[in-house]
């Protein structure tokens, strides 16, 4: 439920263009808050209206906080703060907007750019940020447009000359903000429309290829790989999945892309099986939630494996914990059907999702992958070591294989070995490689490895 509301992982799916445009909107909003808040605060101090001066001072300070967050690239924190602070502040300002008779009120006009901006910024997020806040802003706009809701206090009445300036300022800044937001939105949506067209063309014309990130044992020998898709773009070169997967999920293209990945991975695994130097390798493939939920998912996977001739015992399908939030029974049923033909299920990013530990004894897992967030700076964070130790103890008792992701230093590797983890993936060993480079790396690792040949299922 929390993930559906807040979409806490969605920021990771913001592509570079969307992130850049969200930053522009948030940066502009923070500057407007600082300039207008400071100027009106000064005006109300001179006019001896301390209550209004304090309100505008709060706006200026909040704008400064937003600006600092943006400059520190804490963009999601800045955007969430802005989404909550601005609507509430506007409500307060509208309640104190006691303009003289005959003058229109204009503070409520700011609700429009805030509503549209929030929807645009969080359109890849959960229900709360994407819909509830924009809906609140639109309702507030309609209410303050049609009903004279104000706090009647003679001490808060603004002189007519100042009120005229306020009406003009609010009108200009709100309209400018609305235009700016729409322009930035259009730029973002235009780029995404172009990307969607090109992505459909890539699906139709086989415009993808797989790279393989090695998974190694404690002796440094490659025992398997994770298949990672790359989009071969005509002008931008190889595009990593982080830049197009969110678009693929929004448009439903993730399903045919996922099917292509499975076919390509199974075909490659079958080729490796045919050669003695690579027949020991396993191959892991990520499965998206949309792909897994397809009614014919089990049939499609079974047919792909059968046609390719790949050994299903050396194929691992990776799921994330969020897959088990809803309809666990159906999920487990599909997993059991594919496990019956030999497939191995792996739980990716273990420890970062929303499922309970109770799930582990219900689903037919063969492997869990320790998320890189636990491995990062573990040498200086004893709590992370304790967590990994607990994961290893639990995995051993449940007869689960464990792979540690994001291993970047020898110290991290040594600590993990001491804790009982013997399979690793990360830049300490290699980035994702094309098939020729991966096979070369695998051959070299087998020659250099001092230990016995492993068998990993």
C-alpha cells in the first residue's frame, strides 16, 4: 500500500531528461518563493503588519530550503517538500487575502501551476503524489474562486495601493508559472513521445542486445551472469535500461521487451551449454511485474525454453519483493509451475521491498540477492554487517543461495566471505560486458582461479 501511495522507488526510474526538467521547475519555484516572500515580508514590516510579514518570511525561508536541496541534487526530497508546503501555504494566504472591495483576489491562481506541476513531476509515482495533491489544489482553486473565504481581521486588511500591487504580482507570477510548467511539460512529453516511437521501432526491428555482468565465486571464477538489456540507438549509442524501462512500463512495451530478453537469454544459454568451457555457466534474467502478471506468462516461458534447448536448471528468473505485495497465491502458483520444469527463482534487491519475511517460506525460491545498499560502506557501518549476517544465517537455514550485489572493493568481498557469502556481483570484478568480452573474462577467470570448479544451481 505504501508503495502504491508514495512510489518511493519511482525516483530511480526518472530518466535524465525528466530529472533535468523537474529540477528546472523546482529551482524556479524556489527562486520565486525567495524573491516574493522576502519582498512582501519587507513591505509588511514597513506597513506594521507583523502577521503577514511572518507568513511571507516563512515562504522565503522554505524557498531557501528548497533551493539548497536542489543544489545538493536531493531532488526528490525538494519536490516532495514543495508539493506539500506550497498548497498549504496558498490556503493560508488565500484565507488572509482580504483585499478591499472591488479588487479581485488573485492568490488562488497559484493553485493551477502547482497542481499541473505536481502531476507532471510525480506522474511516475504513486497515487498520493500523482493525484491527491493536484486534486487538492484544483478543489482549493475552485473554492477560493467562487467563495469569499477569508479571516476577517481589521489588522490584516491591506491598503488599496498595496493590494493592487499584490493582485498584479500574483496574476503575473501565477500565469508565468503556469506557462513555464506547460512549456517544460511539453518538452518532456515530446521527448517521451519520440522515445516511445523509437522504442516500438526497436522492438519491431530487433534493436536490442544483451550484456552480461559476471557473477563470481570467492576464488574469482565466473560461475554465471546476469543478462542486462541495452538499446542500440542510431544516434545515442547503447542506452542502458534505466533510461527507457520506466517508459516501457508506462506504455506496456515492457511485456514484448521482456519476452525478447527471455528469448535472447535462452538462446545464449543454449550456446554456452554446447561448449565445454562455458557449459557450467548460469544465467539470470529480470522479470518485470507487468510481464509476470500476464495470464500466459508460464506458457510463454516454457515454450521459449523448450524451443531454445536451454537447460532450465541453469536459468534463473529474478523477481523483486514488490511482486508479493498483492495476490501471493497466484504468484506462488506461477512460480511453482515453472520450478517444476527446473527453473530457479531468485529474489532481487532482498531487504529493500515491502514483503514480510513470512513470504520466504511460502515462495519456491532458490536464491536471494543482497541489495547493494547493504554492501555499500558496510566496512564502516556495523549495523549493515549485522543485517547481512542475519540474512546469511536465514538463507543457510532455508537452503537458499546468496549473491551479494554491488561489491566494489576487496574489503567488502573479504567481509562477505567471512559472513558466509561466496557469490558476488559488482564492479570489483567487472561491469556488464558484451558476449565476446564476457566469454573472454570467463575463460581468464577459470585459468586464474585457485579453487575447485563449482556447481551453482
